[in-house]
């Protein structure tokens, strides 16, 4: 028998044995292939369902106690910091919509030690009033190691990571509350009042020389 024929026979025999082994349930090769198969990523979710919004109140409190509140009353947004005044309506409406689009980029199945992610003493606490009037509170901890988001303790106690940009837009309310900026009238030009002038009047007495009659 030629050598090439022997090689082909051995090869076909090996393939036959492999096929037979692959049909057996629980074989190691099939399990390895299943494990290495890339699974489709889970669809991204939001911290608060869009159906719950837009919200009617946003209150953010910093760890030092400073608080800024946006509250919609009678269709008008008001902002309260050191005092209460009308808010920039466009900014307030945008913030209210953004609360229901806070993107969860990761969810921690097992909660780590809260101190290690800054949630034992949260940097900020956010309290919302949803469209149906129900409250929702979440806490903001430290930034992630990759600096792509912040650790958040949700209303139900679960720990998630929220997109960094969205959280920093929210915490900026503490630094710069969105009060309505009204135009400041320009001061009227000052009218110059002429300085009083002192007029020195000198009464001159005519020099009259008496005429002597001859």
C-alpha cells in the first residue's frame, strides 16, 4: 500500500472519531467552544425609565450641606439656592428631561465595600419628584478608575455606574444655579452741571472834575 494512501486512511479515521466524539453530550470540546463564543452585550438601560419623566423637581445636596433645588410650580421653573427666583426655563426643562436619560454603563452584581467607591459618605445626594409625584433618590460616589463614569447608589440600593458627562452636568447646578439672567439697564449718561461762576462786579465811579467858572 502506498504511503499517501495510508495517510489518507488515518486522516479519515481520525475525522470519524472526532465526529463521533462531538456527538456525545457534555464533551469537552463542545463546552470549550460554547464558553469562547462571544455573547451579545446586554442592551443599555437608564437609571430612571423615560416613562417616569420628565421630572417636576430636582434637588441636589453636596456633602457640605449646600443645596440647589429646581421646582416647577404652575408651569414655571423656580430655582432655590441662597434665595428663590425664576430659573432659566430652557435650562431647567433640559435638566428635567436629562434625568430620565442617565445612561447606566455598568451594573455591579455584587456591591463592593461602599467606602472603596465613595458611597459610605456620598459626595452628592440627588432627590427627584417624578411625573407621577413619586420620589426618587440616588447618591453619587467616586469616579471610576477609568474615569468614564461615577458610582451611583440607586433608589433601590443597587450600585451602578453612570456616564461621567451626565453626572457632571447635574453637579454643575451647585456651582452655577441656573437663575434667569435679566438684562441690566445701562446707566443714563451723567449730566454735567456747570460749576457756578463768580462774577466780580466792580462799580467804577466816573472821574468828574468840577468845572470852575471864570
